[in-house]
């Protein structure tokens, strides 16, 4: 049986609406790291509630950015999302860098990916720190591996594919982060990807903007009928006049 590893927490500082305050490594008397109120813990299902501008969408955007970083496309994300001045809290003059920490929890250990991204010319971001950690429960200190500084694309994919010190931990963290997907279907306008045609065999995974939703549902109906039926019955419970999806390819 494959061990279940879960996304445990996310720490954000200096990213978009999240003001910058350095992550303190020192622990308080209770043994807890001081995260200054910007740490989000995740359960099996986590619901984020808040007023407009509170930062809910920015949590999703952070996972999108990490997804780009895991495919050596961080700079593409930066330049297509307003550059560094739009990603740093109130721009580089107010916030020169951002800090990110993602923790993944296993049965008796915690893996973590931590990085610091700083403003650099021309209005982009570079890594000033990139670290992978592995901490077995009961161990006095985590095993920490520095991936360097001064690079404009994540070194985690490269380190994970190597065979040097810490590559096993890097490979484990990289594989988990690579599988973290964000989905945002708020755009249902006439020009949204949700309403456009797609290839019927584009069904390996659901795309973040639901651009292949029909193909994905057809794939579930063909290969995973039980899961498809659960979706169909759930929609029907909210909309009693609904019977089934029309998924015939054109």
C-alpha cells in the first residue's frame, strides 16, 4: 500500500496581498515556530473564507507559481503575471523579497520546501535561498540541503534527478510539489476556456481552467464509471432536473 503523504501547511510572506515579515526559525517555549500569522494549515478539506482582497485567490496563485517553477518556467509565470512589481507586496520598493515554505506530512516525518525570491533587474525574481528539509519525528534537527542562490529557475528538478547528497529527499519533495494542482473556474464568460471546444482525448488530467472539462468527464465515464456516477449524482442532488451530461464528441 502506498503511504499517504498530505499537504500539511503553507507559509507566505511578501507575495501579493501577504505583507512581508521574515520567517523566524527560533521556536517559542511551546516548541512552535513563529510564523507571524501567515501560516495556513490544511486538512483533508480546507475552506478559505474572507472578504474580497483577503488573499484567498493569492493562495491558489502561489500553487500555480510553484507549478511553473517545478517545470523550469518560473520566469514565464513572472512575466505573464505582471512581473515582480505585481507579485511582490506593493512592489519591490516596499517589499524587496518574498518567502515561501511548503510542508508535506507523512506518517512519522515532515518534508519541507523553502525558498526566498528577491527582486532583480529587469523587474523579475531570482532565488536568494532554496532549501529542502527532511525531519523524522523525534530527531533533534531536520536534515537540510541548500540548493544554492542567485539562480532564476528552481534547482529542485535538477537536484532531484541527480545522485548527490540529499537528492533522495529532493526527488521526494519534487514529485509531490509537481503533483500539486490548482483549479480556478471562476471565469464562465462566453470567452472562457470552459466554453471552448477541446480534443476528446485530452483527458489524462483536469486542466487548471477546466478547458478540457468535457473530455475529462468523458474519460471518467469510459474508464472510471463509479467516480463519474458519483459526480453525476452530486450535480443531480443540487439540480434535480439534471439527468446526465451530454458528452458525445462532435
